[in-house]
């Protein structure tokens, strides 16, 4: 009953928060996503698997018909979203897998896709509210990560079917476990932290933000980077390093801001270099290990699946995360560490081509991401990030099902690839008169007349 109650609270809280403000709704759903892993691990019932789903349904219900409103952003993006949803729905009717397995697979393939249409409607107020919400959520995640670093993950996550991936990853120096913080795994922790960086950087780079708020945003980025170190995940360490490098050299920010940014990165780098438990990324210097990983992820799995299942193995049969109570029902389960191999295994060559088409379209939108806007540094950074991520997914999976990483990523993709005309830029940037109250402007017009 407790899990059912949490699902209901998540749904209603997100619904009413979104009705008040999209930014508040995003904070509500991100909070649910941050807490999802620890709640699911400690409430081992079926309902706990749907906590985040209920929160997302609340946001979808609050948006309603605005998803396809004429002013909701790029018409081309809406067409791609429709294509990405319709094909898996058609496959759900095919008898490749048991119905419940196909239903969970359908959720994994389409449930997060409409987030793209929410992202393309984000305005300045929404982005600003959400960014500051992410700062506090990152501090919360970092706090639990530090507690687990010193006290162990056993205090927060019992050993059960849901947490077995955590207890199978004791490969950090000294035999320690990778730190999951509040999330379902260390990879979900690090991936979520990395996906907050473009928004936090964009809010920090705003020209008219106060010094105290800029400091808060900078600390939020530091908390995200600290979380990546605590997680001891090599892939996301590389992702974070890529993002920070692009942010530093591709953004037009003042010399003072650049110096502050470099100082924060230097502090994080020193911590990573002097602590063995944070140094798992150093194994990337082993060229043989890296080569084996690439061969295993990109070559063998993908081409074997293409040969054996050109039309797919059915939704849920290619590696989509499945609740423990359904894992035994999957027919001919296919596993890979390649997101494109997973899409191929579940949606066949047609579904994969649709995704390749969408990715190609996103990567062609660099000019749109660089259009004039107070959020241009973040939009440009997000374009580089999505291009890098789409390529990097050939070495991993979970792009469409990670909580809340997928939500954060697709939200930013929808925002970055559409025109910034719908962004509500700060009034100061638009008119130069934000210091005047409404009453002062009215009085000025009266006097002039």
C-alpha cells in the first residue's frame, strides 16, 4: 500500500506542479527520478517499479493537447516523435514475445519519447526554475553518495533482486562497490549528474544573474562532477570530461568566468588524481581493454543480431530493462552493450532506420542551436553533447530507459534542436528596462501623453 500511495503522490504532485509552472513540474518529476532507485530497492513490490512512470504520466496529463499545439515548436520534431512511437506500437501486436513482456518493452521504447515535445516548449522562466532545482537535487545526491562512500551502500540498499547489479560491481580499488547514491545503479547516478551539466552551465552563463545565484549554480556543477567521481564509472567520466572541455573552449564567456570554471575543474581533477577509489577511469589507458570493449559492443553483438533477427526479437526481447518478475518469460533473450543493437533486436531494421534518421536530423541542427539567445551557450553545448552521446551509445545501452537520465537527456534534446524563438528571454535583454516597475512604466506613459 505504501508504494501505491507513493505512486499516487508522484502523479498528483507532478500534475499540479506542472499546471502551476512547467519549471516546477520538471523539478517535481526530477525529484521523483532522483529518489526512484532507493525507493524501489526498499519497497520490493510491483507498484514500486511504476513510481517514476506515474510522475511522468502526471506531467503528460497536465500538458494534454499542448503537445501538438501549433506553437509547440518544430513541426518536423513532432513528425519524428510520431514516427518513433507508431512503429513500436505496431510491433507490440506481433506475437514475438508474451504480451506483458511486449508491454514493458513498449514502455521502454516509447514512454519517454514525448518528452522531446516538452523540451521544445521550454521558456526562460522554466529553464531557470528547473536549473536551480537541479542544484539542490545534485547536493542531495552528493550527500548520499558521500555517506555511502564512508558507511557503505549496505546501509541504504538491501541485498535483493533489484540491487543485485550494485553488489556485482565491487571492482573499485580495495574491493569497494561503485556508489549509486539514491539511484538504481552507479551508472544511473553518474549519467544523471552529467546530464544536468548543460542546463546548469547555461544558467550560470546568463549575463544578468546575481553573483550569489551564479555561485550556487557553480557549486551545483561541482556537485555533479563529484557525483561522477564517486560513481567510479569510466564512461561517464569521459562524458563529463568531454562536456567540460567543450563548455570551456566553445562558449563565449568572460575571462573571469573562464578562470573560475578552470579553478573548479582543477579542484575536481586533483581530487580524482589523488584518490585511488576515484581512479577507475585510469584503466582507459589500457589500449587492449578498450579495444576488446569496442569490439564486443560494436562489432560482435550488433552484426550477430542483424543476422539472426533482421525483423527484431520483439519488444522486451532485446535488452530493455525488465522487472525481475518478468525476466523468466522472455523468449530467446538477447543481450548487448550497444544501444543500437538493442533497438535492432527489439524493433528490427525498420525501427533502427527510423532512429538513425531522427539522430541524423538532430545532428544537422547545429545552426539552430547557435541562434541568438541568452541560453545560446547551453544550447550549443547541448548540441555537442547529444552528438557525442548518440555516437557513444554504440558502447553502452540505457539511452531510452534510464531513470532519470533519459528524461533529462531527451528534454534537453527537444529544447536544443528547435528554434529559440519560443524562449521567454529576460526582459532586460529584450528591452533594457527591467529595472522599472510596471507602475513606473504606466506613469511614464501617462506623463508623456
